[in-house]
C-alpha cells in the first residue's frame, strides 16, 4: 500500500504538545474540569467553550485558542468515552463538528470582550 496516499495528520504545535502532556493523566470529566484551566494556561492558551459528548467515542470536548491575530491556532481537546487519556489535536485536523464552530467563535471573541 502506498503510504503517501493515506491522509496525513497535521503536525501538532508546541502549545498543543505541551497541553497534551499536561493532560495525559486525566481520565475523568471531573478531573478534566479541575485540571484543564491550569494546563491551558501553562501552554499559553484560553478555553473558548466546552461541550459534553455522551455519544460515539467521546465523553467531553473543548475548543482552545493559542495566540492572536495571524499567529492564532485552535485546538480541540477531547476525553475518550473508554477512559483513555485526553487527546489534543489541531482544529483543522479534527473530525469533530465543534472544530468548525471553534473558528467562528474565536473570531467573535475580540468583539465579545469589547462589549463586556
């Protein structure tokens, strides 16, 4: 089989790798809620929103933004339903529908902050 024909995952940014390493020991939604803000902060990011996922193979997922302007990067953090470690992936590489929502929401954030 020609491996060049297989879809290639986008490489993770340094921030995504750092956050994934921070989240490796988390295996419950409660731990995720407690530890995620610190892990995101250490990686220089901000949680945009989170969604419970009680179907398919994901129990919880959240959208995270790193940087601003042209340097902005979006990531999706997900917690598998089987109790495995948290997964961090680029929003552009994610198959979750919330990844498309994250881009729009991140674009609104500056306006929401200004209105607050």
